[in-house]
C-alpha cells in the first residue's frame, strides 16, 4: 500500500504532466542523475518499502520527534539530529540578528535596559566575534545589574572562557541518540527599562546554541558521517566537520540529489567562510547542479537563467526516473521537484559567495516560492527568517518562524527576540506606515 501517494498528489496539486521540454543545451549529463536519490527510489517496489516505514511517514510531515524515535539509531537518526542542530543554529542566528538590529550601536534608544549589553555579547559570539562577547559581558551595566539571572549568565560565560560548550547554563543532560533535547520555557529574563516602570521580555540565545551543540553531538555519535550535513547549516564562521556519506537515509526527501550535490554546496559554503574564490568549473563534471548552472554564472548569477535550468532539471530528472522504473508513476514529478528547489537554493548560496546581493535575494525568494508541499523545508524557512531579520524585516521573519516553532522544543525563544525587534521597527516606522 502506497501510504505517501495521497499526500504527494495533494501536495503537488495532482499528477499533471510538466510542459517543460528539455533542449540539448539545457541538459545535464545523464550520468550525473543516476546517483540521485530520486532515481534510486524511482521503482514502485522501492518507493512502497520506504512509504510503509513510520520514520519516513513522520519525516514527510516534518515530525522530527516521531521520526527520530522511529529511526532510534544509525544513519537515519544521524540525519535527523543533524537537521535539528541546523534548526537551532538558524534560530540562534535569528536571535543574534534580532538583538543586533534592536540594540546594536546604531539602534540604541534612551531607556533601553542596561542588561542588553549581555545579550549583545552573546550575539557577538553568534556572529563569530568572541572578543566582542568578552568585552560586552565585562561591562559595568552587566556586572551591576539587579537581574540575578543576567549576572549568573555573564559569570558562566566568563568561567567557561567564552566557549558555550562548557557553559554551566541551561543544562540539557547527557546527549542521547534518538531523543529530543529538553528546553527551558522562555522568556528567560525580564529586563527593567531605565525610564519608567516597563520591563522587556527577552530570551537568551545561549540556550539555542547549546541545543544546537547537543544535537550536533548526537548526530556525530549516531554516525560521524553526519558532519557533512552539519557543515551545511552551522554558524557561517564554523570550522568544517566533514565525514563520509550517509547514503539514502541522508538524502531521501531532501533538496540535495546526491552526495555530489552535498559536496558542491559544502564547497560553496566553505569558500564563502574562508573568503576564497569559488571555481564553478571544478564541479561541472561531478555535480548535476554545477553542470546546470554552468551557463548562468559569470561575475554574478543570472536568476532567470537559474529558474529556467531548474525547471529543465526537474523535467530531465523525471524522465530519468521513468526510465529507471520502467514506467511513469505519480510520484516522479513531485520527487523531482526537490531537485528543482535544491538547484535554486544552491544558486542562491553561490550568489552570496560572489557577493551578488541582488541575485541572492531574487533566488532566495524564488526558492521559497517553489518550496511548497513536501519540498517545504523547515531549515530553509528558518534560514530565510534569519536573512529577513538581518535585513530588518521582522514582519516576514515572524511569519516564517511562526510555522516552524513547534518543530522542536525551545524554538519559540527566537520568536521572543523577534517580537522585541518588531516593536522597535514598528515604533520607528510611525503610525500608519506599513512595514514590508
């Protein structure tokens, strides 16, 4: 019984055929499609077997807790823990951006709580600036605070030499493969404003950092190969972890067609982190995504070209799945849509590395628009929320975050950080001026 089929058909609006015709110029080498997870699961027999498994039924609905419990160990558990670590990393970035955009040097307002210096210190660590963290937490405004929790938190950071791995805050217990990490209910602190008697509810990103570390450790304990997935969604400045392949369990229903695509996207990210040039031509014989993008990239990324190539790749991959299965099934077009979205997302990352801000923005939004139904990825939604927060667009950031806060314990803390920014931006905009 094909348990996922009704959901697939509902998600993609039925099994209508794609009208895209793939020209010779647009085709990627067929050999680069054969290792894709889509081709691996193309036959009804293989798809039936996967669809019957509770872990994949839960994952299809992005119920990480149930999926993790069903996998319990091995490659599947490593993959889920890695994605949860990614969710918490992105949520921490939402918090860090929100704090900087609310209380950073250019945003200070008379009457702001003096304890925000501590929050800015944590935001500096998230941004990869531990010296800024130490300086902020040594500030008199923090050490003289009447908020006991703030004093304790700043001391804990100092005692741990500003390395959150050993900070005695938000104790999560021993890392356990197959389990969800616990979280403390937020807001974590009530900060008194310096004018009037108002208080500000805030959440401490330290907990989000520790939740990410907990699940990253669980992922590596389940299988060290999970490091390759952790590299895709860690903090931008983090050193690479690396690892081998997690096989089909690491790819199925995800945006990356094969190990080659994971390596391609990792290479883009690592080049960006190191401030190095990225050579697309080094990848065109290895990765279907790189081959599809070859004619779309110069000093910038041609967004329209990318969208055309993404549609062509989906059509070509659907054909490859039909050939592999010996028949056409209703799943093929929907499963191939994951590659379409993945290509657009890879192009957005490449545009970011090339410092093509306009191309990055257009492609980010195009990937979000294309991410409907099963291709909707909570990790990407939170990454977009973080991007919007950095750009002082808390309205859409809140909307994106709202749909994902129930995915894992503790994510709601990011909403509290965003709420404070939203109020700040609303006041700055003035009555009757809409925010976009």
